[in-house]
C-alpha cells in the first residue's frame, strides 16, 4: 500500500513549513497551473469550480439586495485614471499600460483596470440626471491586473478574478447604509458558506482604500496565525462625485452630488479556504462550495454488483441534491482513491464493497474528522445530507475555537512585542489614533492594524495607546497579514 | 396619450434605415452604454442580463458533454503568440500591446488575448503526458480584445465577451467528432433557445480560422438580409501540437501528437437576437433568455385592490417558474408602460384593472403578435407558461419563413449579380473550389462564401462554378455579412 500514500507523502507537513505546505496543496489538488505568463496563474478545473460556486452564491445574495450586474471596459485611459488624486496615487505605480493597438501607437495610453471606480464614475456621470435615477446598484464580475513583484497562488497575482460593486446614492446616509450592508453580506457569506469566522471592523485612515472616506473590512485568521483581509466595503462620500461631476436634480429641484460606495471580494477567498481548513492530507472544502460533495468509491469493484450498487448510491445522493461522483477507475486502488479524495478535500466519501452489500450497508467517511459511519444504503442520502450540515458547523466551530486560542490582549508595548514575536495570531490593543504609532508598530513588529472591530464597548477614559502611552481613542485588532 | 408613444416614436423605422433602427433599439432598450473608452462599450443591466441567461444555458449544455471550465491569463507574451505561423499572421495586426507594467518597461511585450489558442497549447504542453490525460475538454468565459477600426454595439467592438473551448484528443477522429459535436450544440442552442434558424456548414479555406485545418460555422440571416456568422468550431488537426510540442505516450508506448479543436460564441449573439426578431416598437426577446418574461401592469392602480391583485398575479407567475416583475411606478401612465414593455421586448405583459378584477379576469398581451387574451386569474400561470412556449415556436417559424423567402438559387453569374444587387438574402450557387473565384465574387458583389452547407446532395457531375464556369466541386451559400 506504499504507493497509495505517495500522493499525500509529497505534501510538506503543515506545521513544518506552512508556505511550502500551501504551495504543495494548491498544486497537488490541481487548483492551479502555470503557463509562460510570469506572475499570472491558470485556474484549473478543480480551482475554477470552487470559484464558480462562490460566485453563484454571492451573486444570488447580491441580487436579493437589488444589485444588477453590468460589464465595463477593461481599459482605462490615462486621463480618466488621473481624475481623482488619492485614487491615482494609490494605483498608478502598479498598473500595466497598453501603448499600442492595431499596429499603431495610441494617442493616449490606457491601463488595464486595477479596479474600476473611474469607469463607473464616467458612466454614472452620463446616466444619472435626476433623483429618479437613484440609487444605482451595479456590480461586475471580471478580472483585474496589478503588477505585483512577488506573487502567490490565489493570494497575490498579477491578474486575479473578483467582483466589484459600485453604487451611487442620493444621500450620505444611504451610501453609509449600503457600505455596511455589503460588509455584513460578505461576513455572513464567509461564516455561513465558507465556514470561516471573521472580524468585522473599520480600517484606520492609513489602511483605507485610495480615495475612500471610510473602508470597512472583514479579517480572517489563517492556520499559521496570519490575518487575511477577505473583503472590503468603501464609502466614498461625494469625493469621486465631485472629481467626476456626478450630479442629480433632487426633488427640491436643486443640483446635488451623489454619494458612492464600492465593495469587492476576490479569488483570494480560495486561499482563505485552504489556509483555514486544510490539513496535512490536503484540502478540506466547506460542503457548500465543494464542487464534489461526496465521491463514491467501490471496493473490489470487479466483484459482481459492486459498480451497480455504487451507481445506485450515487443516484440516491444526486436525487437528494448532493454533488456526487463515482470513482470507478480500474487503474487506481481504493487506497489511492481515498488519498485523492482527502487531497482534493471532498467533504464525504462512500465506500461500498461486496461485504457491505451483503449487509445492505455502506460506509460514509467524513473528510474533516475521518470519522467512519456505517449506514443502511436506504438511508445513505438523508445521512449524507445531515453530515454535510454537521461538517459545515463543525468546521466553523473549530476555526472559531482556533481563532479564540490565537487572539491575545496586550496591556504594555513590551507585552505586545513579545506576543508579536512568539505567538502568531491577532493582538487586541488600544491606539491613540496617530499614524506615527501605526508606523512604529509596523516597524518594530511587522504587525499592521487590521481593523477597529465593530461592537466593542466604548473606549475607557483611562485607556492608553499601546505604543505612545497617550490617551487611547480606539481598540485595534493588530496582526501580521498576507 | 401623445407622450406615451414618445418612447417608440424615437426609434427609426426598421425598413427605412436598418442600421439606425438597430442603434436606436440598442440605446432605447438600455442594453448598451458608452464611457470614455473609444471602441469599447458598457453592458448595461438589461444587456448583461441577456448575456447571463445565454451563458447559463450554454454552460449547462457544455458541461453535459463533459466540458470543464478553467481560466487562463489575459496576457500572451509575444514569443508565445508567434509559435504558430498562420495563427500569428491572422491575429498580430489587430492586437493591443502591453509594454509597461509596475512602472517599468517589460522585457518582452505582451498582447491582451485576442483568442487563447497559444495559452491553452502552452498549458496542454505541460499537463499532457499520457493517453490517460486525454481528452482535455476545457472552456473559458472571458473577454477578448481585437483592435477594430470601426465598431458597432455587440457586432464589432474592441473588447467583447465570449467563451472559448479548447480540447485535446488522442486521435484525429475524436477531434473531428468534437468539432462537429460543438457546432451542432451551437446550432441547437440558437434554434431551441434563441429561436434563430441557422445554416450549418463548413468554411472555405479562404474563410477558415487562422491555424485551423477546417472551420465549421453556423450562419443566420438578419432582417436586412445580411448574414451573421453566429458561432464557429475549428479542427486544428495536429498543427498546433507540432508547433507547441504537445505529445503523449499512447497505450502502445509510442510518443504521439495530440489533435486539437477550439470553438467559440460571443456577445454578438445578442446582436443576432435584435436583428432577427426586433420590430418597429423595439426588442422582441425569445422567451427562454428574456430577463423578464412577463411584466404585470396595473391599470388605475390607485383603485382599491388593484396593486394587491397585481402582486398576487406576479406571485402566481413566479411560482410557475416565470421571470416576472410588476411595474407599479405611479409616475408613469399605463400607456407609457406598455410602450416600455414593447421596447424592452418582454415576451408578455399582463394588464389588470378594476373592471378585470370584477370579472375575475386579466388580459395577457403577447409582445410578438400583440394579440390580447382574456384569461381567468386562476388560470393566468398555466396560460402564460403555454404562451411562452407558443411564442418561442412562432418566433422560430417566422424567422424560418423569412429566411426561406430570402434564399435564392443562381444559375448564371449574371443572375447571381442581379440577385446580389437587388434581393438581400442568401444565394445558393455552385463553386469550383478556387479562391480566385471567391475573390472575384467578393469584388463584384461584396458577397462572401458563408459556408458549404451540411447535408446537401452530392454535387451533380454537370454542375459548374457560378463564377468561372469550370466544373463545380461544392454548393456554397453566399451572402453579404456583418
């Protein structure tokens, strides 16, 4: 059976070298491939299918809140990119420029969109005239390009897939409401669908988006104790509207600027799924987005009736709405198939052989706990459906427990530095509000302010900044981040 | 009621100026918008929703044949693009070049993909080793860029959305089988879903895809008598495999080249829908891809119970799986709403007012024929569902009849030129197989060979080329094309 374990033995142990483990899993589970295009990656079928499931469920949730999908050009003329000062400063250094088209040099070079605020503003300026045209709740699914120097699959690449929502509202209140609504939609999605607990909060001015008045974020903790910013929602106020002249005639017949938001999630969510749930045997996929939720593996498949029974079980599962496949490849041993199911992170496998059939039973094995459950074939569908729910809940609870065990409170700067040095995870500590302290903390510890979490009690009168000792304004969740 | 018709009166009559009619419809139905990016267009919600429905149904059909979705980079390094000679000659003149990224000049410039054969070959070269790795049946949904000089919404723009399937097979037979399978899938999709009849056939060598051994096509006839190439499927043989070194070890332990195909459909399908089915009042959407299949319009909506009844009808329709909306905007008259429903091409509208409610009835109006049908409210859902099926069938039959009435046979070149000059439509005529004749016909008439249709009887011994009079090899369907 040595060969059966080869697949798994080729993965670096997670606690030995997390970065190498991650790369191994991404490759061995065939999520990613490479071509000759430096810094860009290929989404192979197993990787893209996860994104398709994420996209379908997110899209459904967007539309429930009235969002409409659109598609805007992938090019932004240089002049358009430069209209909002903070925004261009944030993005210009990392864009890719198209200078020639159709055999001729362009009169004005264009960048490949790193994000599309400027294009949406250009459109909104043309289509919004009256209060009756508001709100506009547009979203697009597309790829964007940022010329990163160092890249990692899903986490940082020169091109990635995402959605970007861009809305325009009559009032500041409505824009703020939408910003928070989308942040909560993102948070609920990670928790309810990806089984990843998140901290919801607000970014400091230093960490907010280029051009935003305020940026809200959800932060998740990876297994190595590093934070991953998993989704952001920005309130632009009327800054972009003023730069682009987006005005509407209100009911009182006065010309007013719109208030705007934007919000986005990317394929880095797949990285989060891998780094929160994966283990030494490979991927562990949350049931709700697993492209295959259950694989049926016949044992002694040449024996009479085994393949038929495997197909029958698959049909029962399919009928119950479970995404199922049968692995009847005669060239692979059952042991190899077990290892492959674990590597690819399918939440369940069903083992069915001649002995099981005699008893009218089969064995269901959970990917997350490896628990084996014997079940009557008649009950296999209801049992599997229940198990998928249980697995989701258990995965979420385990991740929550892990985060609780890796979240620390620091009372002094010395303590902060010791924790940052020795205990990977989140550090909760008060902050005066001064960017200089953020910079010093980053320099001393490589920790950055992840967010000012929502729902914290009011900052006590006597609380002091962890760094400078002056009066504290906010509790901040700090961490080392991807 | 004059204002009610303003919406429609702003459309140019279809038979007065077809091109202007098309542009008017595209704008007034809010399918397309413009930004400051020259030659590129914005898919507004109404336009993008049609594409989403096309995509969902096509994607489902692809997957039924074993196709898997992937995503490859949008950039192609110049060296990679140049590997296959015919291919690079076909595309190099119309690509957009990225020359700078991250503030620096690139060592090798990259084009934004005009199509991704070269990237798929680069990937296949890396992942295919053995016959066990075959076939590979990959597809991607993405946008591509071709630097067109003159552009028209949906039909020709510098960036458009499409899917591109790329497959690799062990044998030439398998590749040919897949090429034909996808062509037929496309044809069935147009006929069964878009209600557009198509001619299935093979392209002449002059018209085939750059790098292909053979190209199959589906050709549809627009209302102005011009042809629209609506989908193509290419058999590459082993040409790309040899250029890129894509080899596998077969069962007999010999190293062999794979055989490849590619096939694609684009957002120009939306243009086809408009130009085949639309009329002087605007869009007429095929029921199966209409984002809204039925709009419920209350009459005297302030009267007691009218809005409630409209909502009740909408709920009944929704329950029957019909995509429905209620237009209860108090600022618009019913007449305006009728005109808007017609403009936007929703297949059905339901009118419901106090008098209808008294009788327990409502009125259903077909978009395609404007027929009004009184129906018991209890029966509204089943009646609407049946009507949607009938509308699809009737739209298809009308388009088929139109095509039959605009398809001509030419026996002499004089006759051919007269038809080409005076009767818009397809011309069926024999051809010797010589490219010189294709060129002469194009020069004399602007007609191009659309395809050599499938399923024609064998070319008679005495048939002669319509152009040169030499022995004919094939029947060709000629036409002026978009």
